């Protein structure tokens, strides 16, 4: 289907994209949990 070097590049690209999406999701989740506290609590 692909030549091997193209496959390696595609796998590396998919891995990098997956890691970036993971970081964005983690940061978004932490921001969501930080901002979803009760209004009386002070936010840092």
C-alpha cells in the first residue's frame, strides 16, 4: 500500500498528533476542573 519509509513517516506523524491531542485534552480537563469549583472558593 505504502512504501516502508512513507509508512514510518505517517506513523511518526500520527504519534506526534496523538501526543499533542493528549496534552491539549489534559490541559483542558485540568482547566475545567479548576474552574468548576464552588463560587465561594478563591481561584488561583
